[in-house]
């Protein structure tokens, strides 16, 4: 930016106001179009990952952890985007992940396409404010039209029927795990129906747990009614039926005094007596716990050797769970309360389970709290796989599936999937734009064209001719076949009964439009001088140990 300099060498304008080293970019060319370019770059990166035929990205983060996934939320999170405008799209994607758990790719791709369309309008001479007005009008019309496109609303009984629930979430899993979608949808539906309370609105996603065990193939993935912890028990007791469970958040060890004290021992007899008294007091407490009927103890901290000896003596199974979150889940699945003093539990503090036992899964000893036929509020999906990367990707697909079930408990309405819904919205928005008198009609029309990016991308990722596919879909919709989408199996346009959740679609379109509008509102970028001096060169050969 050109700056005027006085005779004394001082600078005026923005440069004179800010510290030396600050950057200031303003105007259409320097600020708006550069922001749009950065957002388009991010959108084009994740665009090829959209849909069942989406390609995987190999991302290595700053800790050198490897991610191989087509999950947009993971990709944008691990890329560590620096550009402030592209970061807005990342934040919108994260918000979508928090709100709906799915549709993150749609947010980034649609926002990128809206900005690409805005760039064309800006170069045609439209002002940013006119484009923003048009986009906001189009969004309002879009959300209004979405309500009329509802194709299917399941009954409330769907949450207790795994087969029906699996059919609802299969399209979500198909976009992440193409080929295994039916297997995973059924397992997720089974786990969700186990953890589903009487009132589905109170469904807690945390009650569907995931345990990853290397070995076998993903086909060996199973569901356990209750908790599965990938750790073994401490003592020799490994199988207990009709378990009565006590949970302690303190160490199981000989009782020590809270204050420091000195014990003066004058003879060997006194040392022996002192040791025996410690043993007797510990045995007395464990015997009292056993007398209450406790046959399983779960401890959150270390278990002493002496305590373990007495637990084995009284045939009590002992399990150490260092994570306080897992300890809380054990309490939830068994109905126990965490005790903070080493004392016998009351009847109200006791937890119950049909069977607690050790099971070897792929050479890993796992402790299973199995409720068998009894009602349990927690279910565990045990994911198998040949490598940790494969299992991580399956876990992300499971997380998306459970999130969609959670969204269904709020609003169970579905719209046509496979690009059908977006194309019908594009048609409605374009017709709406043509009826508008002002300059905003151009922005509304471009909003409609931008929505075509979903079927277009799905077709391109499946190796089809996108222009031909969209023309065929428009023709089918005009003929009254409103469910026609893209069949990626046969590479044709057809109605295969693919459904998308209305709630997810609505949130994604809202987030994408908000992100695009926020980027368009920026007309100046002012960057202060970075703090600190010059970066020192990395030192080699140092001993970090």
C-alpha cells in the first residue's frame, strides 16, 4: 500500500497509526478476493471426500500422527489451517460436528461454492452488501422449502427396533464406510436401542461406548450389553455371576494416618505386633465388605499387595480403572455409587450385574460387565480391525451414526438423499430468484446454482458425467419422480430410497451460508506485528531425555 511520507520521514495513514511491521490489506482485490480464494482452496481439498465414493486423505499432524480418513471434520481439524478466512469455514464445520455430528463436508463444500459464485458476481460489478442480502433471502426461502420436502417420518417405536433404526442410519454410514454400511448400521442401531431410555428425548450418546481391539477384520465387530474394558483383573478371581459391585475412588491399601506421626518400637515383639495389627485391621475391613455380599470391587487408584491377598482369600474379583470417566461409566452401567472411604457399602451404594468375567479378544484380556438379558443403560461396540488407522476410521463412522440417532430423537423427519433434496432446493431457489425485482435476484440465482454442487460432486466422485446426471435428475423431478438421486452402485440416476436427516441438512445449509456471508462482510485485513523477536534456528543433536 502506498504511503505518503513527510519531509521529516514520518508516515501517515494506517502505516503511521500502527506499529512498524504491521500489515494492512483493503479493498476488493486485496482483501475480499484473497479471502474467497483461500476458502475455495479448502473446499476443493475436502470436496473429493464427499459421498460413498469419496477419496481418503492422508493427513500427518504436528505430532506426526497419521490420519487416513474421508471424514471432513477430522481433515479440517488436523490440517491446522492458518488463513483467517479459511479458518471461518473450519469453525463452521466444527460447529456442525458439535450440533449434528454429521454433514461437516457439506458445510465446507457448500460455503466454498457460495463464495466461488460470489466471486463471479463481484467481478460482474455487484456490491458485497447486495450479494449478502440475496444470500440471506435465499437461505430463508431454502429453510422454508426444506420443510415441504419431508419424504419420510419414522414412528417413535423405531428407537426400540434395531432393524428399522439401522435402515435410517445406513446412508450416513455408507458415506464413511462404503461396503460395510449395513454391518455397522446394524451394530450401531443395536447398541443405541440397548442404551435408549423409555423417553428417547433423554438419550445420552455417552452410553454407547467404543472399545478398539487390534486383530481379525472389521466384520468381527460385536456389541456387548454393558461395559467392555480392554484390561484384565488384578487377582486370581476372573468370573463372577450375579455380581454385587462396590466402586471405590480411593487406594485399596493398609490404612495410613492423615498426619505424620512417629512410632517408637522398643523390641522385635512390638514390630511383629505392629505389623500384625495393620494386617488384621485391613482384613477386618475386607471381611466386612465381603459379608455385605460384595463379590466385585472396582478401584480407581492403586491396589496394595496385601489388600489383593485378602480379596483373593474372600473370593472377591478386583478391577483397577484409573480413568475417572470410565469409573463413572462403570457406575452408570451397574447402578453403583463411588465410595470415598474404605468401608462396607450400603445397599443403595451397591451395583448389580448378571456376570463380570474375563474374555480374551484378539490376544487382549478384556473385562466384560455383561447384563445378558437384564436392562442396561450402557452398550459397548467392540471394533476389530487389522490396523489402528482402520479402527480409528470405523470409530468416526460409529460416532456419526450415534450422533444421527441423537438428532433423530429431536426431529425424526427425513428428506430425499443422494443429491435429490439439494437439486429440488436449487430448482425452488432459482424460480424464487427470478421473481425478485432488485439486484439481489442475481445472488439468489447463484445460491440455487451453488446447491447443485452436491449432486455434481457425488457424480464426479463416482466417475460419472456430472452435467448429464444433473440434466437427467431435473427431468425426472419435473416428471414427478421427486426421490430420484444418484445411484453410485450402477452409475445411473434412480430412486434407491436413500434418505438424509432433515435436521442435519438444515443445520449444514445454515452454517455454510453464515460462514460465506461472514467472509464476504470483510473488506479490510489488519494484521499486527507478531510478538517476540526473530525465531531461533532449531538446535540439533540435543539430548531431550
